[in-house]
C-alpha cells in the first residue's frame, strides 16, 4: 500500500482495515483512493499497479506480481484523501480530507460505508456530513475534515484542520 493513513479494527471480524491515499499525477480521475481490509502478506499493487492489476506505465512491468494484486473493498474518487476511519454500528465512517491537485475539487466531507452483520461491506459510500465544499465551488472551501472520534452517547466528533474547529454530530432523539 502506498499511504495507509487511517487504520481501524472492524468489530465483527476483528480484522484490520486501512484508508489509503493513492498516487498522484495521473490525472483528475486516477488513481482512486480506497479503504480495504488488510490481508496478511497481501499485495495491493504499489508501486507497479493499482486497483488490482492496472499497470502503472511509469513503472517496470511485473506481470506475475501485478496479477496477484488485491482489488480494494471500497473505492473513493481520486485525490479525495480518506485520512481517518472509525467503525460505528452498521458500518464505517470515513473523513475525506479533500483534493488539492484536481481541476475540480472533491472530498471535503464525511461518508458512511454500510457493513452487514458478518462484517463485510454491503453498499456504496454515502454522504454523511457535507458542507465544507460549497456546491459548484472550485476554489472556496469552508473546511477539511481530518479526524474522527466516537463518543459513548452516540455523538461523533469531526476535527477540521482547515477551519480550526471540532464539529459534533449528535444523534437526534425520535
């Protein structure tokens, strides 16, 4: 893995998961960042391939090694920078710090990834907390989610290293 920055233990399987900020300078849409279960002895492509066996043309070919590359469990848009992950009831919460090297900015939000009762990903990442990147903006940003903390009362703290704030998301009483 190139840059596994967010690490967490999945509570059902007790296995390690990582958020990975992938390589740059391949264009706006390459290479997707990802979240995946870390398998002992697993090869995830770095530096020869990405998303499994997609060869990186700047590297020498290693066909046998590239063929063995594991495809990540969850893909995020390229350069969205998933830097923290916490497991909560029903899934994972991921802070997408946001891009700086794209022609159209992305990330700048917190997403939720659903997991099933067996501890496996069961759906696509869904927006959970947004608003740091104004709709349609490509220059102005209001903040960059960086770290996450889950509190005993069900609240989630989100650190914003751009805005210099800590945001608290509370569960609404029904």
